[in-house]
C-alpha cells in the first residue's frame, strides 16, 4: 500500500499529464519562461512553430527561438513580447511576423510559488501564440478586391504525444518531483486561464477537471472556475446549451461526439443573439488509453461578419466586372493575363482561354504591337500609370480603337504583384475624328479656292487657330502670328473695334444667327485692308455660354475701293445734276422776266 505522499504524487502527475495533453492538442502555441526569459515549458504546437525538438527548446532564450518582425522590420530585444511583459508586469497582446506567418501573441506576467511548502515566489511569463496568417491575408484580400478570395481551412487533427518523467523511489527525489509537479500544475492552470478561448477539460468519467474563466463568461455561468471542478458535464450541458439558436441539436451533437469518440471535431455554432462560436473537441488518448475530452469555444463572430462582407463585395465586384461598359483585364507581375471580362472579349474577338497567358497580345493590331510593348515596359520601369490609344484587330479582321489604362497592384512591401486595367472602345470617336479631318481638308481646299481664311476660336481658353490663308491675306507667314484672341486687338482698326465687340456680344446672347462685319485690319507692311469677317458659335455649355466659334476671313479691299470709286462718282453725278438743275431754273427765271408787259398782266 502506497503512503499518502506517493498517492498525492501520483494524482499530481496524472493531473499534470492530463493538462499537458490538453494543452498539447490546441492550435495555439503555449510557452512560459522564467524571469530571465528562458523557456521552462511549452506545448507541442510551439515545438512545431519554431521547428525544433522539445528537449532543445527548454532552457533557451525565447527571444532567440522566436525572432519576430513588425511591418517587415526585425524588432529589438527590448520590444520582444517576453521583455515587454517583464518590464510592464501586466497582460498584453500584439501581432507579429515570424518567418512567413503572422502571429497574434498574448502575454501575462505571473508570480508563482516555487513549492507548496515555501512562500518563495518567482516571476514568470506566459505567452499564448495564435497563427492568424490566414485571417490577415483575408483582410488584405478585402483591400485588393481584384484578388480571388480563399476560405481558410484549418486542420486541427494533431498527433497527441506525452512523455512521463521517471520518478525516483527515494523520498528526497519524490519531494523534489512533487514540488516540481505542483509548480508546473499551477503554471499550466494559469496558462489556460489566460487563453482567449473558453476551455473545458473533462475526464473519462465525464467530470470537469479543468475550466477557465473565459468559458464561464461565454456561457453566463455565475461561478468561479474552481467551483466547477468535479461537476458532471452532463449537468453543466443543460446550462451551456441554452444560449445556442438550436439548443436541442447542440445537445444531441455533444452526445453523438461522446458516443462516437472521433479523434477531433471542429464545428461552427450559432447563438440566439446572432454570435457565432467555433467549437473544437479533441479526444485525449495516451498509450491507447482514453483520458477524456478537451472542449474549446472561440467567438468568431467578427471573422464571420468579415467573410460575409468579403463574399458580398466579391459578388458586387463580379457583377460590376461582368456588366461594365468597358473591357477589364488583370495580369501577373510579368504581364501574363489572368482574367478578362466579357466586354474585353467582345472588343478583341478572343475567348477567355485564348486571352490567358500571353494570348492577349494577339488581339493588338500588328502595326501597334511593338509600340504598345515598348510603352508598357517603359511605364513598368518608371512605375508610372500605363495610358495609351491603340487598335485591336479581331480574328474576322474588324478594327476597334481603344483607350487603355492600367495600374500596378502591390503587396504590403510595395512589390508589384500584378496589373489591373481597362480598355474603352473609342472606335466611334476615331471614326468621327477621321471624318472631321476629311471634312476640314475639304473645307480648307474650298476656302483656298475662294481665297478665304479660316479661324477657329476656343472662347474659354482664348486660343485661336488661323489657317495659312488667313495670315497671307495680311502679308504674314503663319508662324509670325500668335494663336490667341488678343492678336485681334492689335490688328483691327481702332474705329472698328467698338462696333465689332457689339456685334460679337449680340451673337453671344443669341440675338443674331451669326456674326458678320466689314472691318479694317493692319497688314505687315502697315497698310489697312478691308476684311469681311463672318462667324458662328458652334458649341455652347449646359448654361448656354459660348465655348467655340468658327468663321472665315476674306479680303474685300478691291471691292471696297470699287465701291468707294462708285460712291464718289455717284456723288459727282448728284452734284452735276444739282448744278444743271440750278442752271435750268436760272434760265427759266430770266425768260420770265423778259416777257412783254402785256403778256404778264391780265385783262
């Protein structure tokens, strides 16, 4: 028969083993250090995290095992979580980068007794490390709505291992091991109490052997964790099931798990208040012997809401891309096509399969291909936005003009991981521009045939286009004249300016259908020429304000000179007529006065 001390030692060993197994089955890496930052214990998840044998980890500096970064920069020793905990001697939490992972690290500073027989206390640090790489990547995917959303699949099946320490038979060795077991038990309990998830461990008889405060808070249990030790889980299940939306189904599922005893399960449960819990259940087996179950409940409501938002945004994005009136494409960092929308396929005549990889380049008109590649390469090198007009040629030979824009997609480090761009169909505009050029050429030929100059005035900017004939009429070469409206003020005769402005203003106010005026303009040689200036507003804004006016410029100096000559001749004729009339009247009076008296007096 074992003495009481041996029995107590066995119970402590069993409790320690159970808690170590329980902590070894959870996804979070758990580690505690002494006041020097040296690892005193860790679970198997931490072993896998640092990729090192458990025996080699114990006694190592945690800051050396876990080299952390923030925003891509290595943190200093003083900024390491273990040293922050030692310095502040309080709880804390932060996100860090480790290798290719993003870790959420929670820490607590604890004062634990070295043994059950002494009051000596030691400062220890407890860290719970959770891999949140996938959730962070999903947040990044939300900001880059063009990337494919992936759902995180967490594999929770883990091999359960436990190594029991061999106890020596001597009483002194038993006392030493007893003290160590007692210290470790208190520390493991402290670890579970500080986890961010609700944890409950039951033995093979269905009695609670360990539970933390988070579990009590999650299910509104008005008891301290230690008051639940030894309580039958079936009795507690009646309280735990109440908050869930389908409490009967939750209770039945727990019963099925206990009966079927799967190695591990993971389920999402919906509460009546709308929250979502993730429940992990792990069977605890050691040497083919069943020891009980570990239940862990984690509130994932925020994550589920984020996933729902991601799905909704993806749905809206897909609708936008599918029905957008412009072509949309996406490539990798090397320019290999990853995606095109229906409008892009319609413009190019290529299918999605034909466009992928480098196939998209076949849509570019052969005459434009080298120019497009050169411009793309130049903008990629200088990190400028790609912007260009070029042609697509479909397999049937149809030509479509497009205006294309593309921007670089970057990761958190600023490296280019791809490109996102649009192509807008400008074929109609290009055809209109071609027709306009042809029309302008015909108009120019017509104006040159009648020796008239053309002017085109942008009223908003003051810029004026004047044809070469406009300049030569005034004996100037085209490059001698400024292309602005202010040139008019220097060339128009001072006596004609006021009337010209009045006529222009009347036309601006829609009081006349067009502007027309004969005015004098100064030639290069200093002479004045008569010009017939005619024009009409061809474009107004939404408020009716004039934007553009087009007109002609014709030399009428010869006509004005002829008119002046005719006017003078006409004045001379009028004067001569007046003289003749005066002479005639004078002759008639003389004749009257020469008549005999008898003829001038009545009977």
